[in-house]
């Protein structure tokens, strides 16, 4: 029985929006390639679905909206993805007209156990977001150059490839994982499981060469005897903050020579890794024309559509590789390009009224070009994308941070961001990339009760996805060391088969199936949840 409408077989209504915010014009365009006002939209069958092509002359094009007639059976639940990381709000819900669902959405009819998937294949040429109502499915293709319409100048843009899947008599998790494989058939995965330490959630940027080597010694100790060696990742705080000096050209005071530091980490029997923010630079260190216009907060970052900027990013990444770091975690590029966090984006990825320097490419193309530059410069160095876009990262980076920051200080933040992201994006793991659900932060055993941190550590360790721990060596007593040894022993192989069970009803699942065995994780202590412990809540 066909519970869900196969939209790849139905001609949609197409509405194109041209111009910019002060001069927008909307009109219908046929989807057979016939030009109207110099703009044509063509839908063409592919092996997996339907490709959408947009051609335009000098008219700026902002949006293409395709609306397909479709109805859903009563009781259908919907799950959408996020623009970048999750922010603790991923969940199965009933229909909501206002709900924006970037990249794909899943529909599940629990009574009949029928799954429906609607999405676009990874690495599209547009920023894609879905919406539903009682009688329609709409796909919005944001083809702007940042905040202004793209000027294609006669170029043919492959904006996206729509794919659809229905699976009968299936579990929602199995359906979603199969659908993710339909959207991405070419992930770039690490040769060996990636795991280890990251110093952010106990040091919070206040660290030194001596501190990092103490971290490396501890990591070596708790992974002794494991054939697959862990990564010791230096997070933010090492970079140079000095006007006129390149931020990523060396270490700040207290770090010494960065190549020597990498060598000293490696001498402990662990693999050196490092964090960077490729689109941030010190004032007066680069030409002003390399910079984007200021965002709403007055901040300015590098414009990746300037060819010299891509060369500059390549230079910074290549230097880090030459220093000897074998994992690079790059961060903040979505915020730096668009001026918004994913949780604030809605149907639009930016509130900027300006374009990129090169107005002839879309935002999605600009992001993909930046990612490709980082990948090329890194060579076979493992890349973790943080604050990156999952659908544009898939097939380019080995790992992706799937949720907003956990914490070494506030348990509710770890529970809200970490558990939610792991549950609702675990279907991406090994299909788009390997999931990084973020760290277990251990400053001491009191800020976050260790019994709670230990549960989070145990779940991630046996999730089949990478485990990273931030542990203050002063907090590493025998109990903490024993827990880390056990967790890393499992995670160094990442062979576990894990899935959430109660996720249709619970945004912070307690019930999990791990290697065929049902296990319960209680995400609060004896006093219950403390939802106001984090002052940022």
C-alpha cells in the first residue's frame, strides 16, 4: 500500500523569486525548461529521483519553490534535520506548517509501520529546506549568494536532486538509515576508528604546552595496550591574538613551537590533533577586500568566494599538516559566512542583506568550495567539521560534530545537546560521515556528578561513533581512569550496533538497543532534572 506520495513522479507548481529584499518579484515558471523572464527550471529524471536545473540570465534569483500535492495519513509523525548542528530540539512530531526541515524529512506511520523519506542528495547546489501542510509538500531552494540573489549569467545550476523512499513494515530507525544511504552513497570515512581526548571542556582555552603534554600522558595511560591509537586534540587557545599577525602562523605564549609540540605529543604514543577557525583572522593581517561585510553583531570574517582567501585558507591548513598534526577540527565556518547559528536560521540561512564577493555562485556552492579547499590542503589528515553543514560535509570530511556544545560545567547542557543529537543523528553515522556527539567534560567529579558523566561516556563509547573526553588530569582518580579505560577499549573498535528505542516519544531517549540488548539510561540524578543549572538556558 502506498501510504506516502512519491513526489518524484508528480509535476510540481514552481514559483521563482527574483531580486533582493527591497525589490522581490514572485512568478510561476513551468518546469519543462521553457524560459520565462530569462529564467528556466527543468526537472529531469535521474537513476535515483529527479534533478532540478536552474538557468538564468542577468536577473538575480533568490528562491525556487516547488510544491507537490501530497497528503499524509492521520497519526503520521515527522522528523526533520537541522541546518548544521542540532540544538537539543530534534524530535518526531505531528505536522506543523511553520516547521522548517533542512535537507530532508522523514515521515513515519506507527500503526502500519510505514516509513517515508523526502530529501535531496548530498552536496546540492542550493540550500534546501522542506515544509509540509495538510495537502502539500514544498521544497524551498535558496539559491542566493549569501543574502542577495545569485546572478548566473546564463550558467546552468544543478540546484538539487530530489529522492524519495517508502519502506513498509519497518522500524523508523531502519527506515531513516536506509534513506540516508539513498541520499549519500559516497561517504569519506577514516581508515581506523577515531577517538581520544580534546582539552576544551576542562581547560576552556586556558592551557599551555605543559598542560597539553600532561593530557597526552594521561591519554596514553588510559589507552595502554590498545592497538588503534587515540588522538590528543588541542582545542582553542593556542592561536595568536595580535593585530597584524596571522592568527594560525604559530602558537601563542606558553605553547612554544607548534611542530615541536606535535612531535612531543606523538612521543607519548598518541596522535596529535588541533582545532582552528579558518575564516577568522586578526585585524590588519589580511587585505580589507578579503573580508565579508559586518554581520548584525558587527563582526567581520574572511569571504571564501575571494580566490585569494581560498589560497590563504589552504596555506594555513597545509602549515598545520606540516607541523605534524594528523587531525584538524575546523570550526565556526557556517556562522562566519552567514552571521547566524543554525538554531536561528528558520527557512533562511542568513539575515544579511549583502552578497558574497562573487555573486555568481550560490551560498551552497561557496560552502562546498571552502570545504573542498580544506580537504585538498589536509590531504589524508582526518578532518572534523564543527558548525559545518551536514549535507555539504558528507563525502568530504571524515567526522562531523552533530550537536551544539556539551559542557564540563552544566549537566543539563550535555544531556540536552549530546543525547538528543546522538539519538536523532545516529542514522548518519558511517553513512554521511562518523558522528561526533561532542565530549564528556570532566573538570572534577562535582561540577557534573560523575555518575551522570559516566552514563554519557558509556553510551557514546558503545554507540559505534567516536568518543572524545575532556578530562582534567587532577580529576582522574582511580574511578575515572577505570571508566575511561573501559570506554576507550570499546570505542577504539567502534563495532557496536546501537539505536534509540523510545525516540518516537522522547527527545532525550532513555531506552536504547545495544548489540541486541535493551538498556536503560537515566539522564538525571536522584533529584531529577535541573533545567536551569546552565545560566545560558
